[in-house]
C-alpha cells in the first residue's frame, strides 16, 4: 500500500518529520502461519525542487544537477511505467509555464546520485529590474 502526500515546510523540519516517520514500525506477516514481525515504514521522497541561481550559470548548474529528460518509461519500450507521473509532469509544465531544459554536456561531477533519480521538468527565466539585474 502506498500513501502519497504533498509536504511543505521548513527544510530541516520536513527532514526531521520524514526521519521520524521512517522510524515507525508496524506488524507484518512475513510468512503464512509464522508470528508477525516488525516492518519499518519506508519513506520515499517525491519532491519538486526549485533550484534558484543566476541565469549565466545555467550550464554549470545543469552539469551539477544532471536532470534527465522524461525517463519514466519502461526500458526499451515506449510504454510508460508511471502514466500518472507523465500526466502530472505535463500538467506542471503547462501550469508553471516552463520551457524545455536545454542540452548540456554530461560530464562527471562530484555530486553522488546513487539511488537518486532527478527527472527534469523545465526551466523558468527570472524577471529583471530596470537596471538589468536578475530578480532571483
């Protein structure tokens, strides 16, 4: 069973909440006819992260973050593994008025992305003031 919720708040408080939630244990029947054991809740993060930076550093940030294009599909097929996610991403792109993420050089960087999927949604340019200063 999966319960999906949208969480918003102070970063440290949200992290603590997720940590405390993942420490909860429930009884679970691992094998038929055997005593139930404890199963720890699994908290999997599905977040929209808004990364703010000066426009002149777009290529650098893309090399650091390494967002992938819509890769929710089943490998080697055109069938989507998560059709609901595809629809949600399309809706986000439309409602947030995002532009496609440009191509960038995918050279190695120091950030570890082991077990972390970073799916690119889109980019949005900042406004500029009368002096041409970007309003980040």
